C-alpha cells in the first residue's frame, strides 16, 4: 500500500476541536494588542507547533510499536513541514522582537512538558492535562505583548484574561459534554469555575491588572453557563462552537479594554474595516437575495456568507464602543443581521427576502 492512499487530512489535522480555540485565542490576542512582525512570527510558531503535535503523536505511536505503516512516512513528512514553518516563525519573532518574548514561554514550559507527557500516555483528554495545555498556549499572548515592546502589566493582564477564561470554559464544557452523553455529572464545579473566574476578573480589574470589559465578558459567560447547565443538554459540537464564540468575545473584550486605555492596538483600524466591508456586503446581500428567490433553496455558501455579516455586525459594535455615543448605522447593521438569522431558517421566499432587507438596511446607513 502506498503512503498516498492514507488521507492527508487524517494525518495533517488534529481530531480534537477544542484545541483550536485554546490555540488561536492567545495568538489572536497577541496580534491585536501588538500588531507587527514579532507577533506574526509567534502566530506561525504557535499555530504550526500545535498542528505538528498530531502527526508527531502518530509517528511516536507507530515507532513505539516497532512497526511502520503507510501513515508513518506521511506523518514524518507532514510533521517536518510543520516544524520548519514553526521554526521560521520563531526566527521571525526572535530577529524582530523588541522585548523578552521568551520569558513567558520558558515559564510555561513545565506545563508544555506535562501536556506532552499526558499526550504520549493517551491522557490528553483528562481535565488537568487540558488545563495545562490551555495555560501553556495562553503564554503566547504575553510573549507577543513583550515582543512588541509593551509594558509587563499588559503582558500579565493578557495571560490572566486567558487563564480565567480557559479554566471556566474547560469545567463548563466537560460538564456539558458529559450531560450530552447521557451522564449526570455534578454541576457545582462548573458553576464555581464560571462565577469564580468572573469574580476574580472583577477584583483584578479593580486592581488595574485587567480591563473592565474582560470582567463583563466573563460575567456574560457565567450567566449563560449557569442558565444552560440547568437546561436540556445540547450536542457536543454546539458546546464547542459556543465556547469558541465566547473565547473570541473575551479576546476582543481584552483588546477593546486596552484600546480604551490608550494602547495603540489593531482595533484602532476597526471603523475603517467596518465601513470598507460594509460596502462590499451591500452588493453581496442584493445578489444573494435575488439568487435565493430564483433557486428556492438555501445552499451552503449562503449560510457561510452569513458569517461575514455577523463579523460586520461585531465590528459595528466595536465601532460604537470607540465612538462613545449611539450611532444609527452599526445598530441598523446589527438589526439586519438578527433579522436575516430569523428569516434564513424559514421556507421560500423568506431567506431571499431576508438578504434583500439586509441589503436595504446596509444601503440606508
């Protein structure tokens, strides 16, 4: 059998979905707080280091058995490509950094070693290895902050933001996944983690170690989690996507808080991006509306297109936060997106009408 017969996806992409959020959130936060070549390098290092973990694990398992499968050679090649890209990212960060970016990564190295040991023992899905892995990846955010030459207090705040969110999310998600499998786990550990994280965020914000928007985001997570823990369980994939959404909210809240404190973050470009994206989405809304009215069905690309309007609405809310006053156009965009979400689930012709109404609202503002 040739190595080419092994699906590349099964070797190149990790099977767990929760790891994507815990990997991308600190990398994104570092880019937002300190945009530039150093954080771009750390983004490459963190992303491809995470991706290399899966083929390296397959390679280790095969060699440990003393056997060589078709996937073994493919795993070696894929891991080699990922590691080269991660090394290029590290070199980019090392040669352009304006601060001691290695310090947070070195301090988190024992957590990374623990994660690697648990992964080799097939115990990576247990609670404490998952917490260790999430906290290790969280160290990339302060590494990016220091690489950009920003103050240490901002680096500490970025790590604390992600640490509080990670612990709360992991306890909550594990409880919900067990409930989805028909089990009856205790709810109080998840509740304590959710509300404890929100309380600690408030105290840290009082001590000027965190921006207050982080506390508000974690409070919203605690309220949502408390409500859903006592409602019927939902599929694990719904839990995963919901937690990724909350993770993005926490990251944006941290970046917004530091921006309002005077830090020159990447969010300063949000108003211009919101306006530019809005012009393109007006034309797309009318084209999609006419297409759906003619086709009488909602193809997958139309639902994917909805994500762009969600992004535009999110940028509009950030626009409102920077403006410091209520402006009509971001609110109209938000209303139009909410209306489209309601109509796209209804039968023909409502999805097409929803896109046309959204286009009119965007054109109006």
